[in-house]
């Protein structure tokens, strides 16, 4: 049987018939959501953002009545084009992030918008984790994990999504909602969907009666296999509810929506040892696989000779790789895991004889040292970064995914390398999960060139013949999507392909759920709707649109994410290139708020980006280019008279605190209405009174230069006014606390002369005021160079964002040819290393809610922050959904809605109980979290000072 699998044309009824509640047709919303990690691009007519499963069901019923095709979109990390739509795109990430740990972690109930990392962070406290372990765990969501039957580096087929799913709440194309965990689920399915119920039994009978079908299914699903529907469900289960549950796994949104999934989890094995084996050839590496797998290795990752050449160029590459003259070599990254150190030691000892007998091309040793293990994984995971980041501007990076029986692995890799050469693909690396026969390879392709498109088409045909000829599957874990849909029939044969088409027709007879995905009769569908990546800006051209940055972005639920900021720049460039001035103008207009003004420029995106893009660099430049000349001049003047400005700011807050709150709020509201919300901060009652002016301090025995941040002058310490509550208490703020701790530990510091006029420069840099930033940079670096004795002493700052700002200032000053030896360290790191060993804690708090900041994260100071907090409190709690608070200097005052959106989930988690203290490492972040939670946040060093008195 065949089914019409072509994406329908325009809907039979206008999209407007769906209504406007939680549905947007703005160009900027449609285009920012159109881009995912694949190399396909369709622009939806509308984007819906439902809040509940019932809303999704209603939406599907309405779209079905109107004949409007619909596609579900969550994390957007899928690589095969399965989260694209030219019609209705349903955002299932924003309001579906619920996680409920069950049975002490042995099970977990999750909504589709939660990331794998978020789920595993909840489970970690119980000693468990999800079975699927995709490399994109930082950003991929449970919706995609279920829809694509995700696996990963260690889980194989034993612990993938299909094997660990227990039950789900699913919504069919008709809008029918079934909770498969309920005792009456079978009765409901038979009653509400009788044709589907009987049809599943009929299809099962047809498969079981056909020995060839059974043999084909058993052969293909003995490997990782995400091509087509999971027909193994018909062999593994007899009950229609169980069959349907497992058919939904890997169905890529073509059969319905999984509103909630319950998984059986697997034990987390915290003890790990990793090693890197080098072989003379891929054949030798592959020959060793059966014995290596038999030792119980959790992970065996393959890298071919091209991968090793690419990796060897990294300065951080292991010395044994840098010293290797790479010819036809291959490497296996192997890993043992255990519940305890003793179990790990036993595994290492049991495999030692085998390891010593292997014909290796370089010395081999396993290590449990975290730093050394991280370096090895950097080698493996850095392949994508290196190849994708270095690709020519305007090209797309394609990461492909195949599987063959392990005995065929070496031959397949060799033939793939031959195809790369034959089709003129350079530096195409092969790597992957060797113990599963599952490999990935990368291509850089330009789809706007007909010659290169023809090359890609010819390569694909040859690759399909190679994989199927070796008894493999064209997709192991990335899903069929659009890219392999035309080849499903070729892999399964007419009979099983016909069953897939009947299954689709049973559940979605109108073919409205994700049409064109997974099954497609058009043999050239995989080269339709290809994405072109126009050159836009140097800061972001290497973006591969993977979406790894999105979960850490504080504006993700308010306006745009880093990926969306970048793709919208590409959309603007594309509109201008084709002469669509009206669209470009509309996008630019909306981009000012959505893309520029609500960006916190916190740099958290670079901590997640595989090609190390800081989208804040782009936003800062855009702000600089559009900066008001009067404001530029004013901020330059402010840089020259910063002492006066900071003192005046503090006095203004003193005055505001002395007034009824309604007066300063009204005054700033009027000023914002006249001058603009991006110019005048809003006065919030959470703001403290002003601080005190900074003064120099000299100590001939100083071991460091102390740089108290100027925000302590503008904003007084927590507890300095009547607004303090739990966790508050009067004090002199972090500056007084730091000096008290130094004195108590017998450590001398000096504060620079002229400190009252110095600043880390962040206010100018974040706003794009380059002239004022240049003035402050020269003054600060020159002063600190002299005060530190030419870099002989480190500079310690008491606000994490300012520590980062000082270090960035030095880096941006031409890599500091004049001040090469300046060293900057955050106060919590200095205290942990230098002061804490000399201090005695006499009064420990029972509990503390801790807010690491974006800057402490980028500085690598969070371990020190945790250590100081642990010295102060018996229990230290960081909320599971922790993220940047987005107060970002004054950004939270210019756009309070940004901080409110960024903190709502973590604030709710914090407020589920009371803590004895609330702490952070930055005054403005303390203010932001105070506003979010209603509890007064103070610098963690203030608590340490009190605890050591």
C-alpha cells in the first residue's frame, strides 16, 4: 500500500482559522523558529505555543478540521529535518519542562521540553540517570529523545529510549488523549479509536505470519536503527496499547504528540577511567573490538586517521598523538565505569592483560584523573568544533549517521573514505560508537551551488548503496527525517514499507502530522528545501545552528536565543539579497527589542557553544553601531569623572529611599516614556540605598591588590535599609567583609590610589560605548600595572562580573602588549586558596540558597564559590533550573521583564522552602535574585566574615 506523503500545499482553510490564542504569525517569530540543527529550512505560517496537553489536543482537533498540517518542535537539535514545517509549527519546549523523580530515582516522569541534562541533574542526587545518553544532552529535549529513539555513546540498544520507556501520555492526530499507564488504557483506546485498535492487531498478525518480515525486522533492530517506524514493536508486544506506546518512540511526530513520558532509569556509575588507544590501521582497531567489548567497556569511541590529523593540530592534544606520524592510523577512546572505586579497579585489572596484548602504535594507560579524562574527551568531541568551525563561510556542516554490523565496520569506513576522495570532500572525519558499529561523518557543503548540490546527490546515492550493501541501516540514532525518508523503502523492502504506510494512514489518514518526514515517495525530497547560510557577520558566521546555546540563555522564554539572534541576522541578509526590502525592514524593527535590547550579553552562550561563539559580541557591536551620539559623548565624559558619577548615583538612591516609593517610580516612568525604556532605568523598590565611596589602602606586606567594585559605591549593602528580610542583616557589604577576612587571616592587601575613579569597563562595553570604554581601559590598566609592581601581585575583585570585566579589558587591549603580566582573580577564589585555610568557622548556618553567576561560571570560579559556601552552611542548595538572572548591570532595570523571565523557574524552586541564608557573588545579581525570590541576597563572603568572628 502507498500513502500520499507529499507535504500538502496551502491549507484548505486559512491559518487564521486556528485563532490567535498562544499563536503568532509575526515574521520574526516564524523565522526564528524555522531554523533547527538540520540543513533544511521551511518557514511556518504560524507558531503555536500551547501551555498544556489539553491545549495541544484542542489545537490538533482544530488543525485537522481546517486541514492545516502541524509539526512539533522542542529543542530543535535534530539533524535530519524532522522539526520543520511550512504550515503550523507547535513549540512544545517552553511550557513542557516538568520533571518528577519517582521511586527514589528508579523511574522518572518527564515532559517533552525538559533537556536530558536537566533530567539527569535531578536524578544524580539519587544515583540514577536516563538510559539514552546523546552527545547533545545539554540541549536536546525529551520530546526529541522519544521522537527519534535516541541512544548515544554508551547505552547501545539495551538502554535506548525504546528499551527504557515505561509509559506515556500521548495525543493522536484526532486529538484523542491516552495515558498508557492507566489501568483502563486498553479500554479507552478500543472505545475511542476502534479502527486503530483493530488495525494494530491486524498489522501485527500480518508481520508475524511473514517469516521474511520477521527476519528483516530482527536483523535491522539488532543494531541501532532509527529508519522508518519501530516495527519491532509488533514483535516485542501483543497488546495494542503497548504496541502503540513503542511505535510512538522513533515516530518523529508523524503519529502524535508525547505530552509526558515515564522512563525506567539506569544506575549512574560515578567511578570512571578513560584511555586512548592508537592503532596502525583501522583494520587493526576494528579487529580488536570483539575482545574489547567482551571486557565490559562502557564506551568505545572510534576516530579515523583524518580525525587524528585534525585533532593533532589542537595545542591541547595529548603528547602521544602530537608525536605520532599519522599515516593510516586509527584510535579508540575506551572507558570503564563502576559504582565504586573497588568495582572500577576490578574492571581495570580484568582487562589489563588484553590491553597489554594489543598491537598498539603508542603507549596506553587508563586514568581516573578528571582533568586527563576531560582532555581525552576534548579530543573526541572537539572534532565537530574544529571541522565545523573552520568550514568556509556560507557552507553548511552536515553530521551524518549510519550503522553496520561490527564485522563490516572497518570495510565500511574504508569505502567511505574512498567516497570522500571520489566526490572531492576534504577533511571529512569519521568517528563514532565503535562497539555498536555506529559511525558519524562530517561534510561541508554549499547548497546554493548547483554543481556542489549534484555532487552531494551523487555521494548520497553511493553512500546508501554502501551501507545497505553491508547489511546496515541508513540511520542509527539521528532519526529518518527528511534526509533519509526517500530511502526507507529501499532499506525495508516493499512489504514492510507498505505496513509503515498503512500504520501512518491508520493514525493520521489526512497526513497532517509532519508530512514529508520519515515516509516520502519523492526520490529527490532529500534535496528539497535545503538551507543556505549567507555570510553575515564575522562574530557568528561559523554558527551551525545546533541550538546548544539555547537552554543557558536567560532571554529564551521572553524573546530570542543566541541561535535565533544569529539566524534572524541571516534571514535579514537573505531578504536584502533577494530585494525584499519590506521584510528586511520589518525584521530589523522587531529585532531591536527581541534581538538586541533583551540580550543580557552575559556570555553564557559561549559556555555551551561547540564552535565557541559569544553572541554577546555581536549584540555589543550592534549596540555600538546604533548608539546615540549624545549618549556616547555622555558616557565618555562619565568615564573621565567616574568617581563623581558613582557617588552621585549612590546619593540618588539614598534620596529615593527616603521618599515614598511611588515618587521615584513615577519619576522614572515618565522619563522612560520620554527618553525610551532602553535609556532610562526603572526604579524598583528592591533597590537598596546608596553605598560608600571607595578609598585607597596601603600595606607594605600586601600579597595582592584589592579592587573593590564600583557597584559597592552606587548600591549599598543588603540590610542597609528597611527592606531586608530573611538572610539579611546590617553590615558593611562585601568590601568590609573581605578586608575583615584578610585581617583575620593575617593577609595584607593594598587598594590602588585613585580607586574611586576606576571601573572594570563593563557598563561601556555592554552598551557599545567604545570611546568611554577606551578611556577607562587605559586608566585602569595603567593604574593596576603600577600598583601591582608590573604584575608581581594578583588583582582581586569582589564582584564576579567585574573580575571578568577586568580580564576582558586586558584581553581586548590588544592582548595587552604594555601590561602582559596582569593577573585577575575573583575574591571567592582568593579566599578559598589563601584565606580559608587560616580561618576558623565558629557559627555554621543550617542552610544556604546559592546563586552562582554567569561570570563566576565563565571564570571557572564556581568550585571555589561552592567551597566557601560549604564552609559557611551545612547544606548548600543551587536550584536545578539555575541560570543567569539577566540583571546584567542595569539591563534588569531597563527591562525588568527580562530578569523576571530568566528567574521565574529557579525562584519557584528556591521558594519551595525557607533557607537560613541567600547568597551570590555579585551585588547586582544579589539585587536581581532578591527581586525574584523576595529574600535578601548577600555576598557569600559577608556570611563567611560573620561565621568566623
